[in-house]
C-alpha cells in the first residue's frame, strides 16, 4: 500500500494477537469481578487494608505506564511508512526504561509491605492485592521482553537496513497497551475504591 506525503501506513496486526489480548483482558476481568464480589462481603476489612497502601506509589506507577504507552505509540507512529527507525528505537528504549522504573517501584512497594509484616495471608484484600499486582507484574516482564526484542530488532535493521517485522511491532505494541489498560483498572480498584 503506498502512502502520500504526510499519510501514515498502519502496521497490520494479525488476528492471533487480538485473540491473545482479548483472552488476557477476559481473564483480568474475571479477577476484577471476583475481587469486587469478595469486597462486597468484607468492606471494612478491604477499606482498612486499602488505606495502608501508598496512593503516591500507585499513582507514580500509573504515570510511568501512561508515559511508556505514549512512547510505544510514538514509536509505532515513527515506524509507519518505515521512515524513522532511529526515532522509533529511542521511543521503544524510553518505554523499556519506564517499565524498569515500574518494576523497581513495585519491588519497593512489596518490600515495604513485607517489612511491615503484610503478606498474601494477611487478609482477603492483600491476597487479591498480591495476586492481581503480581500477575500484572509477570505480564509486564513479558511485555518488557517483547520491547527488548523490538529494540534489538530495530538495532539490527538499522545496521543492515533490513526489513521491519510487522508481527513483532504489532504484537509488542498491542501487548504493552493491554498492560497499561489493565493497570488503569487495577490502580483505582486497589488504591482508590472506598
């Protein structure tokens, strides 16, 4: 497909990518509904535990993921039309750095909870907190692996002026945006919901 000046050629995303993303979103939705179901039976316990979480750290991680998604979207935009690989590479690196910062904040948050004697067995709220944020964190590590693969791939195509893998671009960017979407639900659900 040819493009005119200023027009972007979008990356096609294979149907299998959408199946994976939709499947993951359905699983997380079931977790969210289960959390709300249990919360309805013990609102006092959930509220007492919720207020011990650092809203500031949760907000910082939200900002980091929103920023990383902006980097990913900017990288994909730079690649549309296959015109600016170096700019796309820098944007993917920025997204990866935001991912690393997210992991570090989450490790600090977990460490702080553990040092206060809080763990998955403390109560139902913390069981869900560690389960939901832990599963999200594992997915984030997968997403960072995809971003790392994208960075290495772009470096290789810059050096050899090779062809860009549309499948890798589509899968890594869609997966990363899914992580952002899940966190946008997790943050208010765990840190803000009264």
